[in-house]
């Protein structure tokens, strides 16, 4: 009997020891939400474009949450967006980025203004953090050694915009004599370099070029130069309100009747700001136009239509170009976090490097070594509809072609990677 009691006591002590030794070693609690910072200039110069970018990010969040949330190894996790206004100011933007990080954000998507994107990128070097800028960044931004290991640029550079515009003008429209109007900054200069590269490659000729600063209101001196040069096509780098002012004046001065007018990179917001007669016959590159019904790849056309329908139901308007940039960026963050099974920014970035191919609403894409994506359809060549052709407020363009693949990207050698 004594042996039985002693044995029982030994077993009890062993169980108590095991229980006590487990105290303080409880598994760390896994996060029950993924906080996404959305940082954009919702007031100021770029407010109209920023609003569409916010819509794109929120549309991606809605897709994930309606499906039950992120599927993580420990269970379903809801995505919680927090939107902040950077006001297109470096100090405000950096401060609000740090606020989002301190508030527990797991990633940030945003920026319309490239200088702020570069400043935030610097903040992620010493303290890794998932950051996906949604602006068209300068060529210098993707050169070797510039981007943080956890920063991923979901739109290409102005170099690619210029290259695609000139390539489409020469190869699709048969317009080889080019007059190019740059903007007096990295946006315009990088675009000019892309135009010149495409012209050299495909047998085009730059018969004239000029540049004007951001915010130019009077384009008549430039328009006179363009008319005197007699090009086949007039390609302009102007964007937003500048593009509207230029194209209105070009139409009023009769330039449309003398040559092909080509705005290098356009949005629906710009198209809606033009008089219907100035939109008629205008060519441009569009990052993603919602109506691809006339496009040859009907699988991509259906994908865009499904996305546009969801977007329309959520916001009451179709997605614009920059909304789709933000949508693709946000989905890449959320989809990759799920695939990697972690919120850790370094591990998520490593996963992207190991699995560079991904699908988007506008077709397949692949991440490069410079953290830039190569899209099969980087941009769509669109032609403005006449007033008689338009069937509604947002029926703005006909899609007549596309540009994409490695051919429209600056080579990795140019950027210092090889």
C-alpha cells in the first residue's frame, strides 16, 4: 500500500512539474486583423486622382473581406483599412506614414506624388515594412540600390510611358514624324527618353521637341512650334489639368485637323474634362480602361468587365486608370501575405522574389529584379469617341491596341542590375 501511495505521489509531482514548466510558454497570440494604411493626397493638387486611388485600394479590401478575410495558417483575418491624407507635402506625408506604422499598420499603399514615395521608401530601409507606391515613379527610383528590399512599385516609370506612346504611334498608327512636348521634370524627361528610344528602334524621327513646367496655362507658343514642324503625330507628356488645358487649346487652334494628337498617358478624369469635340479622335495610352469589349483577348476583357461591375456597384462609377493601379497593388499585398502565410515584410518580399508571376484584372504580370512588374498588357492604346458614338457618361474610348512585355521596359542593364 505504501508503494502504491508513493507511486501515486511521484506521478502527481511529475504532472505538476510539467504543468508548471509550461507556464509562461503559452504560444504568442496570432493577429486577428491585418491593418492596411492607405496614404494619399486627398486634398490639394492631386485630390481627384487620389480619390480614384483610394477607391481602388478599398475595392481590393472589399473583395478579400467579402470572401471571409485573409486565409492565414491560424485562421481567417479581416483587413482593416486606415486612410490618411498626405496633402502632397513631404513632412506631412512622412509624419503620417510613421503614424500609420506606430498605429500597427502591417503595410501601406499609396502616393500620387513620386518625391513623397521616395521619401517613404527611405523610411523602410532600416526598419523593414511592406510599402507599395501606386504612382508612376521616376526612372532613378528603380535603379539598383534605390528601392528598399520591402518596397514594390506596381506601376512602371515614365520612360515606359514614352516608349509605349511612340511605339504605338509608329507601329500601330503608322506615324513616324514625331513632335514631343515634355514637362520640365523627371516625369517629362524620362518620358522623352522613352520616346527617343522607341523612335530610334522603330525608324521614327523626332522632328521637334519642347518642354514646359508643371502648371503651364498658355500653350499657344508651343502649339505654333508644333504646327510649323508639321509632324505626323504630336505626343505630349502633360497630365491632369495641364493635359486638359493643352488639348483644349490644340483643338481650338486647329491642330487636330493637321496631325494626329496623342496624349501619352490619360485617365477618364482627364477625358471627361475635355470638350467632346477635343476628345473625338484623340489617341492615348491608358493603364487600364474598363471597357475592353473590342479587345482581342476576350479572357482579359471578361476579367476587366467583372472587376468593373464590382467596382461600379461599390462606388457608382467605373474604375479609372489610377484606381486600377491601386487595386492591383493592394491585391498583391493581400494575396502575397496569404500565400506566404505571414505578415512579416521580409518574408513576404522573399516570397515575391521566389514567386514573381502573378495575375491581375488586366492580365498576367511578373515582378522583375528592380521590383517593377512586367505586364503582358502594360497599357492599352485608346481612341476618343465622337459625341455620336458615346452611349453614356463613361463611354469615352475605343480600345484599338496594346503595348506590353519586356520590350516596353528599360533594360536591367540601364538600371545597373547587370
